[in-house]
């Protein structure tokens, strides 16, 4: 699975109505069209992520698979780290 490379598309400002404009370059790169549903997720009260609603299941499955690999690596490192303590 290839690693995603983050892209910076610019900045935006929150309007008095709480609206933001997604930069045209980002809309074009992601193929966003008028009326397309986006999921809005936050992390630690500091960041937001917009995900196409139709892509969420695939993204969640990829994240879940990565978490399993991370858990296995952590468990293996833990075993190796404490082998000399017997």
C-alpha cells in the first residue's frame, strides 16, 4: 500500500456564518462537485479533516489495517525489549 503524501492547498477563513471555502485547487484535485457530502472530523480540538462520505469506509479499513500492523510491531518490540529481564 503506497503512503499518502499530504498536500497543502492554501488557507481559508471562517465566515460569520461559520462557512469556509475549499480552495479550487483542492476541489479539483479531489474531484469535489456541488452538493457532494463531506464528513467533518476533528482531533484534539486543534484540527479538522474533511473526508468524502463515499470514501470513508475505505479510509477506515486502511486505518484499521495499519493499526493492526502497529500493534504487532509494538508487541514484538515489547517482547524483545524485555527478553533480558527474565
